[in-house]
């Protein structure tokens, strides 16, 4: 089995269930070494759902969504992750992440976001800078998919998981904890996106609840082990509910790129030394590793 990525530094982002405060975390090995607590005035109803570059500056921003109405709010941040403005926009199904490679339409701000309906169906969304929905692509053949927990992009090329489409992958999780990678072909730009394959990670039952995917590199890039034949990994941040309630655990899955024999295999975990009961993991890694804790 070839060498697989296992980063020393890992960034994670959590949100308080009651106050809505956001805490950006930096771990070295298993140890929490830095954090940056921010209060954006969100309260309990507004949850961070993803991060992206949304207002045309060089600083990554956050997307919050109201759990009751589905309305999105773009939170524009400065270089220190402080709130400098916002744009309350359309109401849409629950957003689970953003895809780097799905393509965009004219007038779109940032990249294409992925949402999921109560029946499991996926809806790909394009917004303008005011948070207004300007394009949607509801995929009919995705009804019944498990709960989506994030979106991953390939590091070398758009394909995220070997043999599972040629695009970014939506990561889902079954009731027993098993992780299922959902692959696509096509483009959001011309509404040709199609669900073409899935892969349940072998032996992944019992994986703690995943809150975010690929929080270390650019816009949810896979981890990479560079070299002549680089391998890649999908890097999940999960959170335990029993034994050590609220404790964070990173789980690594082999993408199968330059290692097709072990595609989907869970090959490592990092059980961090910090527990956060009353908090949940969110997809804000772009802000963490660009502005606050650059990966070195």
C-alpha cells in the first residue's frame, strides 16, 4: 500500500448550538494549540453551512442558513475573520457544502453550492453576491440518498474518488455511520450534472457523525501526498456522541487515486484531545486555513 496523506496540522471549525458563536481551531497532532472565537450574532437558529469567496475580495466568507426558514445569509469577513457586512438572501433546502469544479452560471458569486431535500434529493444552487438564488439544478435520480455531510474536490484534477464519476463528490453518511461517496459527471453551467456512481467506504460503519469535509486545503481539496504518483485522501472531521461526548475525531479515507486497490478504505484517525459538548462541527475551514491558521 503506498504512502497516504496524514497532515500534522489540522484545522476545524465549530459552532455553539445555543449562542451561535463560531470557534476556529488549530490542532498539531492530537493537541489543540490555537483557537479564535468569533460572535457574528447568529443565535441558535442560524447555522454555518459552508464557506466560499463571495464578495469579490481576497478574504473567504461564511454562509449561514436559518434552520426554520431555509433563508441564507452571506457573512462577509475581513482578513481576521471579523464580520464586515452581510447579505440575507433566498430560502433554499439545507446546504451541505460547496463544490469547486461543478461549474458556474453568469452572474454567480462564488462556486456552486449543494443542498439536500428531506427526501434525500440533491439540488445544486447558484447565488449572486446578494444571496439571491439565480440558478438551480435538482437531480431527479438522487431521491433517497443518505444524509449529505459535505463536498470534496480532487487535488490533482476534479475527480475526487477513483472510479466514482469525474467530478467533485458529495459525501453522505448512513444511519449506521457508514460513509457513502456520491459521484457525478457533467456541469452545473449547462445543467448536465448527473449522479453516476456511489461507493460505500468498506468497513466504515460506526464512523462518528461527520460535520465537515476537507477543512485543510483551499476549497475543500483532498489531502495529498506529493510525489511522482501522488495519493489523495478525503479528510472528515467527525464528533463523538458517546464515551467522550463532543470530542472531535478526524477520519481519513483513501481516494483510490494512484491506489485503486484500496479506494474508499479508512486508513487513519486522529482523536483530538479536546471535547466540545454543546457545539457542532461546521464547514468553515476555508476561513481557518486562509486567514487564521495557514497550513505550513
